[in-house]
């Protein structure tokens, strides 16, 4: 505005100077318009034209300034509304954190059109509605969230699926996450939520198909406890499903479908071996345990396989004992190997060796079931005094989880000898 006024002053001054110079030369100008005519000095005409131009310029500048003032006023008003919307968003988040769901929802949806982040308003308001159990209002707010930002379909879908899972709407969550998987197949969090939904649905077959992808995406790392539990639950679920139905072929096919890295895990091998045992596939279970134990390090899972080996009915007892002796040679102080030898010898009615292995194993690692087995074996041989002692120690161990040293007293008619 100041620049325009300065320009007008300059034009007037320069125009006045030019008129003064032109006044020395007298000249007249006649303007004819139909029957009308106007005659004046040329200098006067030029001055009128100059002043008209300056006046027109000033009017235009004044009009533009007025329009600019309105725009600035509108911008200032919009800024005030945005600040107010931002304050309501903050208050809404505070109320949400405080558990005031209804107040939070009201604050978050008020003047949401002026918010700088309407998506955040809608998503938070939807969660407030969800906490109140207002499912229809929640879904409507989520629909408005997508309408406010079409690029946020994944974010809105994830929030929707999470709330559906909390409400136990597993079928709806399944459909939502399946759609998100189509839109974002590489999204690790969507994949994780989808797997958890399948777990809650006990959809073991689809989870089994998903395990390789979960492994590839790094979601089954040892650091992820929840996903490790998901993998364990999946394997137990699918194996138990086939074992209960005596479907050995399907069970073995499911095992072969797993990635090699999962099949090499001791826990996975334990689940599979027990499923084979429950399925009645004893020969396949025996062969699998022997393969799994080849080069295996000592671990609870490895011991569990050895323990299971002792429960299996073996077609070739000599081979079974030879295999157990080989494991014992590698780990001579492992109480699980000693118990295995005791069980195999008991099944072959080799009472003397069975007693020796049982006692040595129990004195290293008390086991309630082994106490019972030994007591029954002693009772069956008529050694009731030692049998009662095994029952007593086994019962105390079952109650107090504290073992006692087992000493077998010589019996007059016993065929046992003292352990070497």
C-alpha cells in the first residue's frame, strides 16, 4: 500500500512538471461526441487524464487491500479454530487415558473438520466408542477416518482388527486381516495379528501353512516369546488333531511341510514324536527318536525323547537295549539314560540290572513315576519291605518335591543284588 502511494506522488509530481513545461506552448483540444463538443487546453486535458489514472490506480489498490484484509481475517480465524481443535484433541487424549470414554469421544469429534490431524481424531474417537461398547458408532468413526485420508486404509484396518479381536469378533477380525493381507502382503504386524487370530480360532491347518512365512519374516525368533508360544501351540494343535484320529500319513505330511529350521528345533521334535506315539505309529516314532538323537546335545527336549523311547513297545528289544547303551555310553551320568535302561531291563524281566539302573537314576534325579514303577516291580517280586520304602519316598517326593536317598535293603528271598 505504501509503495502504491509513493508511486502516485511520483506520478503527480512528474506530471505537474510536464504540464508546466507544456503550458509554454498554447494548444487547444476539441472533443466531439454526437451533438456535444468540449474544447479545452491540451495541458488541462493531459492533467485530467493523469489524475484519472492516478485515481483509478488508488481505487484498485484500495480494493485489493480490502480483499487482502478479509483473507487475512479468514486465515486468522481458521488458525484460531485449528488451535482450538488441537486443544480439544489434547484434552480428548487426556480423557481417554483417564478412562472417561464418553467425554473423550465428544471432544475428539467436535470441530474435527478443523483439526490438523483428523485421522488421529477419528481413530482415537473410535477407540473411545469401542471402550463404551458402541460397536456401530465405532465402525462409523472408522469409516470417516478412511474418508478423511484414503491413504490410511492399512492403519485404520489394523485398528479395526485389534478392536474386533478384543471384542471376540474373530470371524470379522479374520475377514479384516485377510483383506489387509491383500493390500499389504509384506506388513509384518498385519501378518502377526492374522496369525494370532488363527490361533484363537484354533485354525491349525491355516496356521501350519502360515508358519513358513512367519519364519521368513523373522517373527518366530527366540526373542519373541509370544510368537514362540504361537508356534508351539500350532504344532501341538495340528499334531494332536491327526494323532487323535490315528491319521499317521497326514501327521507325517504336516511334519514334512514345516521349514527345516523348525523341524530342527528340539521342542518341535518332541511334539512330533509324542504325536507319533499317540497315533500308534511306534515303529516310526522309534526311528524318528534315533535320528533326532544322533548328534543331539543334552537338553530337556532331548531327555524327553529318550524318556519316550523307554515307553515304546519295541519289535527288536536287543536293538533297543543296544541303542540305549550307546546313549548311556555318551552320557553315563544322565539320569534319564539310566532310567531308560532300567525300564528296558524291567520289560525284559532282567530284574537285577533293572533294580541297579532304577536306584542309580532315582538317587541322581528323583522321579515320582519311577518310584512307583520300582515299587511295583519290587512288590511283584515279593520284596514288600523295599516296595513300601519306595512308595513312602515317592509319596513324600510328590508332596514336598524333595527327594531322599534310596537304599535297597537285602531281602532273604530276593533275586536282586546290590547295585554296583
